[in-house]
C-alpha cells in the first residue's frame, strides 16, 4: 500500500510539472497575442476576437464594442483575429486590417514578437538577479606538473571575465575561444573571490591530458578544473546578459535547424512540437524548481519571438514580407493567393510538429 501511494504521489507530481509547463507555454502565447491586440487597439484596428486555445469555444464574452473573447479546449496557442485580415480592402468597414497603412500593419504584426522579446528580457533578468547566471567555478587549480607555470587562480574563484571579454554559459563558457585570441602566454581575468570582484593576471600553459583509452595529448589552457555555479548579477549585468542569452539561443536555433537539414544531427531529441516542448519544460522545472520555471518562461518566450520572426508562411515574419512587397509595389498580392500560401504553410507547420513529436516519442520508448 505504501509503495502504491508513493507511486501515485510520483505520478501526480509529474502531472503537476506537465501542467505547469503547459501553463508556461499558454502564458507566453497569450503574451504574444496580447502584443498584436495592444498595438491594434492603439492604432485603431477593428478586432473581432481574442481567443485562447483552439477548437470550438466553450467560454464566450462579448464586449460592448463587439469584440469577442473566447476560451477553447486545446490549450496550445491562441489568436487575435482582425477584421478583414485575409480580404481585399473594404472601405465600408472602418478599421479593417487591410484598410490600414502598411507601416501600421507591420507594427501590429511585429508587436507579438516584441512583447515576447521584452517579456523574455524581464523574466531572464529577474532570474539572473534572484538566482544567478551559470558561470564556471574553479574546483581545482593545478600547476604542479607544468614546469615554470605560475598558477594564480584559487579554488572557488568564479570566472566572470577573461582577456577583457565576458564569459557566457551557453557557449561552454567560451573560454577556449577566448584563449585562442590571446597573444602570448599571459592575460587577465576578473574573478569573484572571497565576496569581492578581483582582477588577476593569469598564465596560459600547455597541459597534458589522457583520454579513456590511455592516449596522451596536450592542450592550451589555464590549468584548472571548473564546474557550473549560479552567480548573481547586478541590475545592468542582468539586462546585458539577458540580451546575450537570447542572441545565443537564436544562434543555436539556426545552427540546429541547419544541422538537421544537412544531416549532421537527427530530429530525435533536437527538435519537436508541443508534446516534446512540454516534456522538456516539465523535466527542466522538475530538476531546477522555480529557477527552472523562470528559465523556461524566458526560453519559451524567446523561442516564440525568434520563430515568429522567420519569413515562413503563416508566421508573422512572412506576413511582414507580404506587407513590405505591397508597400513597394503600391498594390498587394492577391489576398486569396496570400491566404492560400499562409494556409498551406500552417498545415505544413502543424504536420511537421506532429511528425517531430511522433519521432521523439518513439525515440523515448526505444530509450526506455
């Protein structure tokens, strides 16, 4: 009985993490759609509906101005429906989407990406200030086997800067790349030591290493072993590191997509749809607690901003491209043609996410 209760508690805990991950995804999507809605209201666009989720609505609230707010059963997205969004101009309808000037439409289309980006900056900044940013902490400073090498790192030093450059977590601390740019065998480092930030001179030496098969090789380095630690940043550092974090996430996203197309890496475990995203989010939350919740919120919001900015049919980036073309040509591409392109793009996107999720789920069962 005790074992059954423990198993039940474990299952309920996992369900809780999944629900929390789902909530994070829904909130970030709502922030995105709230960007479209807010910009549309400011610029006096006519908005027909603001919907949460997909499927037939089970909650409907209609405002006096005719706007409809709905909640739908499939909580994997949302939308902000503008009047005449996929139709030709109709001057009889005041505030219709395609009656508006191109620059206004571009602002509304990019508002969702902007809201996601700003929310990611805010959330990540709070996380880095409250819990810390992942940086390398020296766990062993070795120099005994290198003749003439003077070790200036000390155990428990947290490396903040090296050779005048910030050290970042998402690029494996980018220490190797920084050292590659150093001329000579000496540089400077900013470390957090005994409660203070201290700048020290550090030496770069050639060290021996042995792999699992017993083969010896040499490498150029600092003669230290490090592990990840959370280091709390000050206000301005939090904002700066948040921008860098999002930029690195963007680079990693494009690198992953490119590697999948070239066959360098497989789809399984590297890209997925809503199911894969929610699983990854719930695992991170379970492993890292509330810090994981904040990081997931920041990462998901950043990812939504990055993906929606891409010029892929059905996404905001593609709609911006069509609007720019109309602006240049002084007339739009046929609305029906554009609508078909976006519809086909949406079907393909949904299809790919389903396929990717199936591949990942099958992969998980194989691993199991």
